[in-house]
């Protein structure tokens, strides 16, 4: 299995509710690491182009930057915990890269570091249709 990762950062604020108690609003420099996996390399010897993943991740992080995450549409129905932030970034990155990754490659994980030593990761195993042709994937 091959894996590449790219990193980015964004600044935002949130005020989580923990055990029914709302903490004061505060900000973080959230660091993000996104990983893309593939069982095989493409014809050029890559999992995928780093720049493609960096550009896509950068667009997602720019949208989250300099806001109160509670006010962001992405977190309308869920608390902006590091775990939920990781999942939302993962899902957005997967959508952006869906038609751009080589057959068999997928966004395998996104990690969000809220403070030094405090990291949450959302990870998926190899999707059932990764690496299969269109007809094979349709059959399941």
C-alpha cells in the first residue's frame, strides 16, 4: 500500500458544549494532514500529484478560515469538534478529488491537530470499489 500526505493549516474559533456546558469561545490554529492511498502506483509512478491534493485541501481550508465554526454551514447540525472537522474535511476532499484520482486511489484519512499533542483522525479503509473499473464497481 502506498500513501502520500499533504498538510495545511487554518485559523478558526469554536465554543464546544461538553456535558451540557458551553465552553468560552476560543480560537485555534488547526493543523490538517490529509492522506491519499493506493495499492498500485499510476503510470507515472505516483499515488497522485501532491499539487492536486494541496490545491484541493487549500480551497477547503480557506473556506473554514477566520470564522466561528458554529456559524459555518458545515457545522449547522453538528458540533465543530476536531473529530467532526476531520470528517467534514475528509468528505469535502473526497468529493473534490473524486474524478481526479487514478483508479484505486482514495482519501484514506484526515487528521486535525487542535493543539500540540491533541489530534483527531477520521479514517476509512479501502472503499469496496477502489481499484475496480466502472462496470466492476457497478456490480458491487
